[in-house]
C-alpha cells in the first residue's frame, strides 16, 4: 500500500517545465560527474600541450581512450554524452567568431576558386576512394571533409550531422588522430618544400593555407617563412574554415532527405541550430561591433568545448574497436592529403597566385 501511495504521489506531482530553475539544478547534478571527468582530461591535455608541446586535441583523445572504462559507469555516462554532442555543437558554432567577411574579401577571385575546387574535389575523391577500398560513403565524406576544410574541427562538425552509429563514432576518432598527425607532418615538410621550389611569400602562403589541415599548424608553418607568408596562409585558412558551414549544411540536407527511406526520425531541423549560430557569430565578428576581448574569449571558449568533446569521444570508444578499422581508412586520409597538396601546389605554380596582400 505504501508503494502504491508513493507511486500515486509521484504520478500526481506536477511536471516541471524545461525552463524551471529546479529542472536545471536536477539536470546539472545528472551531468556533473561525466562533465567533470571530461574537464579533468581537458586540463591534463592542455597542461601537456603547453609544457611539452604537441597537439592539445590529440592529447585529449589519447587520454580519453585510456579512460574508456568510465563510459560504462551509469553516473558518468550522461555527462560524457552531453560533452560529446551538445558541447561539441557549441564549440563548432563559436568557430564562426574567428572569421570576418573583410578577411575573406582580401582573397583574390582566383585564390577563392582554387580553394573551392580543392575542397569539392577532395570530398568527392574521398567518397570515390572509400568506395574503391570497400568503405562506406560516410567515411569518404568525413575523411574528405576533414582534410579539405579544417582537420579535427571539421571531422567533429561533419560527424554531428552524419548517422549516429558506432562505426561512425569510431571513424571520427580515427579522423582526429589521422588529420592531426598528417597536419603536423605537413607543418614540418611543406616549408622545406617551398624553399626547394623557391616560391615567393604570397604563393607560399596560399599553398600552406590551402593544404594544411589544422589552423595552428598553418600559422606555425607560415611564420617559419616570415610574416607575409604567415598572414596570407592564415587568411586562406580562415576562408577554408568559413566553408565548413555550407559543407556541413549540404551534408545535413542530403541525409535528411534520405531519412524517409531509412525510417529515421523526421523531426530533425532542416538546418541544425549550431550552423545557424555559426553564421550569426561570423556576421557579428564582421560587423566590427564586437570588442576584440569578446572575440578572443569566444575563440578560447570554442577551443575548450572542442577539447571537452574530443575527450568525451575518446572515452566512448575502446582501442580494440579502433584497431578493427584496419589500414584502409588510414589510406583514405593519406591519399586525400596528397591529392589536395598536389592540386593546390600545381594551381599556385601554374597560375602564379599571389594570395592576400
């Protein structure tokens, strides 16, 4: 009887609105353990990166993989899932604050066309090579997009609108590792190649900004060749980052159109909210009304969100499952990296692109 009474009281209790303060308190208590675990991993990866060098996102991924056993804990799991999905989308949205229309306008039409062609062709080549290697189309899109746009950030953004399967989660982690390693290798080798070829600062900057995956490595490689090459490389790279939004939007629309045939949820929005937020952030940055300190704060917050998301992604995946992918996915990333590098280099040398001035 007591149980029945308690059940009746619970059933008759008013359901709190999602905006009720007590709802947020209860929600925070549920998410706190998992978010704190991801936060500790993010702090550890930041410490390692700042004191010993190396990519912060890669450290977060590797440490997260080592703590995979925590994902089975029912107390930690909700917070980990929250970081891997919601926090990820917030981080991608905040990326838009780094880009202004004025920066993009500094590029010549020829440079913009070359970068657009390189991006589109790399994604199509990724899908084609994935088919040749017996891999899924999703893997081709994810690998091609991460190589063509902005490395780990693009891999996370694209994975957010692809079917949320275990296989895609594993491949996303491999994508983060592959593009980070390849981007670091390119940061070292590409400046040497430029010196051998004797490229001027403008073309060199276009090549670096149009081919290296991650923003940090682009800046580092450009500065090795001087401030002119560094500035050009940074602007070209930001143009590639700006293209993240339309690419992810197109992918989202394509998969949304396929949902009726696959029997999936039809209630997903036409355009994901985090992409609209990305556009709003970019327009705010372009308006010149946002103080520099706010822009820097949003940029730092974006980086924090992405590190938390990578840590969560690492925790959710076991090393054994990652190794089951084999060598073929790695070949996707290597071949796509070589393709976009060769394409942009030939365009730079053939057209004599000078880049931004």
